[in-house]
């Protein structure tokens, strides 16, 4: 069985004093990064080998003091071997570009 890559983003609503703890957790979590931040919310990206890693990251963020909520925004999974494939648009898709 081919291993998969899971790419996800989620929004974190938090109190302003929780941002430092979120940044520390993300820095210690392989495959995680903060894509954007502003007062009271941050968008986190996570790339890993499966749904369990993604959910563990979301649960860890949710457990931080000052985090109000964590909501999944996007989740994509595909075989790791497919990441190197070059995708060519079909004639129909090419006419819309």
C-alpha cells in the first residue's frame, strides 16, 4: 500500500494571550506552520502522513489555554507517489484558463 500525504488547513480562534503558546506548539510539531495571524485568530497548515497526525495536531491546539475553537477548513489526501506527477489540463480546462 502506498503511503499518503495529507495537507490541511484550519482556523484557530483564540484569546490574544494564547498566541505565544500556539506558536510554540506549532514550532514543535513536524509539518505544521502558521500561515496567517491576526487579533484573535490564526490559520494553521499541516502536512503529514495521515488523518491521525492531523487530528492529533488539532487536538493539541484545542487543548491550549486560551484557545476558543479549532475548525478544519481544507483537507486533501493523495498517494505520496502522485505528488511528482505533472498534471496537464484537458482541452476543456485549458480553454477556461
